[in-house]
C-alpha cells in the first residue's frame, strides 16, 4: 500500500504518534503533523477536531490495542491471582517493544493540557481498568482477596506501581541516569503487592 493509498486519518494518527513521542505534545504543531502525514491541517481538523482530539485518538487506539493483546495473552485457564501477576509483566514487555506508545502513555497520558482539559482517561484506558477489575472480582469470588481492602484501591496501587516503575525507567533513560529495572524487578514488586492483598 502506498502512502496515498493509506487513508488520511490513519496517516495523521501515525504522524501524530511519531511527532508527539519525539517532540512532546506542546512542541508539535498541527502543520508539522499534516506535513509528515502528506495531507492538510483541514483534514486533521475534519477527523479529530484539532491537536488535542488527535492525541485522544492516539490514546484510544494505543490502549485499545494494548488491552486486546493482553486479553489474548491471558489464558482463561490460569488462576485469577496468576492473571493479576501477569498483567503488569505483559504491559512492561509490550510497551518496551513500542517506544512511541510507551513515551506517550507514560509522559503525555496524565498531563493536563494548556487547553484546560483534564488528563485523558480514554475509553481504551477504561477498558484496561475493566480488565484489572474483572481479575480482582474473580479473585474475590474465589475467596483469594482480603475482605478488608477495597478492590478499586488495589487496582489503583497495582496500576500506579506499574506505571511508576516504567515512567522512572523511561525518564532515567532520557537523562542518561542508570535505572535498569527489568521485567523481573517489576514482577517481584507486583508479587509482593499481590501477596499482601491475597488471602
């Protein structure tokens, strides 16, 4: 498929993803996105309503793809505890294979924009949250989750731990500072958290 056979919406998504990851959201102009995509700024406005809408679409696409991949990787036959242990490890591996998405989700995903919008919580991210929540509910149903702890607080701690380790590693890489966390290091922390909330 040649450049011009690819729909302009797809080309804009790919161009925005690349430029936002390389230069940051604030430093990327709509003109540069349109130029890289081989289309016009009017097409960007038509498809996304502007730069903020494009970033939201990139997040939706990224989280939706990531969540679908996670669901494929998680065997329905493994226990809910093992599923919960696997989710952060798989996320770590998936984002390490996709540096652009890793950069955007970890550095741009929680930032409040100058347009005054709140940090983005897209449908894609909420799909990921539902995956974690469903796993915690399966643990509760199986009697594997402590009754005195709120499952939503556990979910928040698990996601925060995972994102925090990955974000610190990314920032350290960019600064040339050693932070050589491996998936095994993250896994050990996740296991400790899960052991503390399990019965």
